[in-house]
C-alpha cells in the first residue's frame, strides 16, 4: 500500500513540475511578446513625441555571487558575479547615458544640472544588504567607479541575525542569504561608492502594525551605526501604500523607492515625485531581456497590480 502511495505521489510531483515548467515558459514567452509590441509599438512613438524629456532608470539587485542552487533561489534574486559585471560594463558603454549616484540624481531631479547629449541616467540600487554585497559587489564598484544606493535591513543592528533569518525563512534558511553584521554595514558605509538607505527593520510588508518602528527605528539604528543621514526608504516586497508614504514623510525620509516597473521621466525639474520607480533585474534575465528591460520594454508591467499597492 505504501509503495502505491509513493508512486502516486511521485507521479503527482512529476506532473506538477511539468505543468509549472510549461506555464513558466509560456508566461516568459508571452511577456516577452508583450514587451516587444510595447517597445516597438507604443514606446517608439512615445519617445518621438516626448523628445527632449530625460529619465532616471533605477535598477534593483539583491544578491551577487556563485554557488547558489536553483532550489535555493526560486525568485531569481542571485546573479552570478560575471553576469553582474557584464551588466555594469554594458551600461558604462551605453551612448547618451550615464551611471549616477543618488546625490547626482537629486541634483538632476531638482533641475539644477543637465548634461548635454545625455538623456538616460542609470542608478544602481541593492535591497536587503546581504553579506555578498561587501565581498562581491563593493570590489566591483571600486574597480568600475560605479555608485550604488544600498537599502539595508536594520535588524542585524538590533538582534542576532539568526533570529531574523529564522523568522523570515523558517528553520531551513541557508547561510547564503545572510545579512551583513554591524561591522560589515559600517565598513561598506565608508566606501565612497555606497550610499545607505533603509529597507525596514524586520522586512515586514506594508500592512504591518509596527510601521513606525519599521521606518523610524531602522532609520535611527542605521544612522547611529554609520554616522550618516538615512534619507531613503525602499519598501520590502516592493509594496507601498498611502500609510507608508505618510509615515515615511513624517519620519524625515526624502523619497520612497518602490518596485513599480517603470522609468522616472522628467523634463527640467518637473518630476519631483516622492516615490521612485525601479526595475528589478533577475537571474532569469538573459542578455536580451536585460537590454529590453533597461530600454523600457517591460515598463508595461507597472500596470500589473501585483507590483504596486498604491492608494
Ligand atoms: Zn527585500
């Protein structure tokens, strides 16, 4: 009887695996098709009609490094070092564009600076603040002179990291997703290529009852540890709602970064919105999808409700 049961389970697992694989492939292909139509249909004409407008494209990364197994990274958050390095090199070589720091972005958004011949500015951002940020990312930033805005989860400054990981991933978390500790956060904050923002205290979503502690507590802890003012907040899971924006303003954040897949377009100083859109880069993205993403072909995803919870 046990054998029959095991065979049934095995068949069920195999069937489920195949269905999911096909569905994912179908989803991938259909979203690629929509993106191509969006890019060559809408965006081509939109760009012609809005000539002279500029954009800041903010990219989201999480983890960089080798040795991550597929089943440990179902969300595609970990890029290999050479892929990340290739993406940096690719953006550095782009014509009519420039990689900027958050400080330069502020000056540009305030309309106080404009470089002739440049219409796209890229800003790198990292969420979570994992250990491999210090070991893998910072050396590349120093090598290529690329600035990054790091949104750090402040929890390691408060309790032991193990408590946090267990609460987030359950007992089967792997050591590869470990956050930087106090010393590491302090060390990276001293790099001239790294600016620190907050990614909350415990990575709770925006429906938490402890919103004040997540926003205010994390800001205070990060400022105490780094000795620098923390002006920016990125919402865990990319979710944002009116209540979060009001609380962020109240506690002195200059801007809130979302995961709404879009550019931040502006003419002169006309885009001074409190929320900043960002485009997530995944390890599932090949070279073509990466190029399409940074060129705005996936901006239609901003209409998907799963990517945004705005009022
Ligand atoms: Zn996160």
